[in-house]
């Protein structure tokens, strides 16, 4: 299959490159829902390192945990 590989070395790259890319070219189905959770986690971590409990709670429902 055709595809691309992104190598991210820091959170700034996630915020400035990866998130805008997938907002412009959205994924579909459960992958889109996982992206929204991922984006929320990144923004929570940017806000404060005290948000780790919220991030872990969101993480539980991502990928296979999503029903």
C-alpha cells in the first residue's frame, strides 16, 4: 500500500505539523475518533503535566479499547 512515514521528535512537531495535517485531511471511522482523543491528550499535556490522569483515562478508550 502507499503511505507516508512521519518521524516526530518533539511535541511542537505534533502541534505544528501532525495535528494540522490530520485536521486538513481527516481520517475516517474509529481512526478519526482516535485522532481526536490523541489531539485532546496532546493539548492536555501542553496545558499542564498535572493532566496525566486525564490523558491516561482517554488512552484507555483508544484503539482496541474503543467500542
